[in-house]
C-alpha cells in the first residue's frame, strides 16, 4: 500500500536527484522505523499537551481539566516513560535482536499490529478519565507482553544471558505499569509518582546496559578510522558489571522500606562507578563527531542524575524534581535521541554523520534538560519561564528529528555504495 505523497530522497549518502515515495511497506519493514518515528512524534505531542495544561493552571482563570484518570502529574510521567521511552526501547530491541541472533526482523503486518497496539495505548491514556478503568488498563497493558513475546521468540533462537536480561526488564516494566493502573483506578493505594520513579529507573538501567555495549564500541570505531594513534576506550569487565548492578540495586532500594541513608549511599556508589566507566571511554577524543560524543553526553547526564539523587537524599540541597528530570529529560531523552539518530542512519545504508539540524537537536535536548533541572532549583519568579523554555526546547529537539528522519524512516534503504573515507567523516 503506497502513500500518495512523494518526497525527495534526503539521504546523506546521496542518491542523486532520484525521488522516491514514502510507503507503508518501507515504514513497516523494520522495527526501528515506526517506533523511532512514533517516539519522536509522541515526544512532541505529549509535551505540547503537558505545556498547555501547565499554562492553564498558571495563567488561566478557568484551568483546563485534563481528561485523564488519577493525578495529571503521574499521567505525564507515565506517558513519558510508557509512551515515549518504551517506544524507543521497542524500536531498539526489534532492531538489535535480529543482529544478535541472526533471525529475520519483525516486519509487515505483525509489526504494524504491534505498533497499532502501542498507539492504541496512547490514545486511551490521553482520555483515560472518560473510559472504564478496566478497558484503559487492558489496552495499555497489551503492548509490553506482546513485545516481550516477539522478543522471546527471537532471543531463544540463539539465547545468551547478556541478551535474555532484557526480557526480565520488560517483565518489570509490565509489572510497574499494572501497579500504576491498579492505583489509578483506586484498586490499591499507591502513589502513582513513586511507581513511575521505579519505572524510570528501569529505563535508566536499560541506558546503563545498552550504553555499556555501544558507547565504547562506537567510540573505538570512530577513533580507529579518524585518530588511529589516539588512546582507545577502555572496558573493565568488573567495572561494567558493578556499574549496572549498582543501578539495579538502587532501583530495588527505591521500592523497599530502607533508611534514606542507605538509598543515598547506593546512589553515590552508582554515580562513582558509572562516572569511572564513562571516563575510561574517553569520549572527549571524539569531539569532532557529534553523533559519537552525544552518546557520552547522555551517559554523563546519568552520572549527574545519580549524584543529584545522592545529594537529594542525604542533604536538603537538591529538590527531588531536579533528580528525576536530570535522569528523565537528561539521560533518557539525550540517549534516546542519540541512538535513534545513529541507528536510523546505519540501518538505512547512510553514512554515520549527524546532519546539522540533528546537531542542533542534540543541543536543544541538552538545553531542555538544563532548564528543567534549573527550574526545580530556581525561585518562584523564574520557575514558569524556565519550565516553558525547557518544554519548548524539548519539542523543538524532537521536531527536528521528525523533520529530518521522517523521509529516511518511510522510504526504502539506500543501496548506494559509500567509500570508507566518506562514511567515516564526523
């Protein structure tokens, strides 16, 4: 089924003046295509809705009432995690698993149905206050088990413990989402925000696992091609394991009745371990390659977020909101943008060079995180301005991704051969 719209091929590899129509066949030919594009568009939509609602609360005489069940703040956090972040995670897993196991990627009608299941969850969550709680929960909860089923079938073709761990994380995501819906419907008494903090830490855990695999590898590849004499990234097995384990432990401690001092100490240990890991990856040597250094920037936000968490728990210097937005907008937002922009180029046959507009997007998502963290620490006279600035920078960042990558993600792979010299340019 072909769309009527025709757009110029914007591949960076270059296909001359050839024009190619976007198609549903191309969009649903590989998992990263619909889910990366869906993540970007939803990041724009959900932030615009949230900004409009916050504006109505601060500036309108009659505030707008969001048609959502439960706390609007918990709903916002839920959609940023289970709408935006989970879509990007799905795109990554559906693309990475075939590479790990050698199986054919999910495509065609099964992929389209999986994407529509995710989309249906987003629709019902936006109007969850107008629908029966059981219906909302059933539709929203359907996606992760379905994704897990496809992932399980592919992973066990060639099972490996280091890859099967992702199934455990998907199971934990599903459990957290189920608890959220039980709380939102009043079945159990739980704070929706605390549930979402646990879910966000699961995403941070994914960043630590995936980042540990791709960041040093991609940095090594670029340095080898462009700065052969430079010292290469260093990976230390025990440090890698300890870094990931420290975040997993911290995630568990957030839901256990333990003293704050223990949580704070665990957060500090996680920050130090992951900070050491990041330093050994030598990201500063890739400063000429934005598509590489942005990965290090995303991981640096993870370290900052963990440090802020330790300070927030152990002192009164840092508000809680600063912690979670450093981890959410900073670490998760930056890393998702970085991975989507790189993987979309590599898996469509284009050179791994970030377009100028995408470099601007990297800067904007960083600005969004800085402003949002600053707004949590600023006085009331600056709060609204910083908050609005953060939201607008976030929207602009993912809008740039959508504009640049929509033609790439909705058209067929470029088969033009590119020389190693061109492909390795920053």
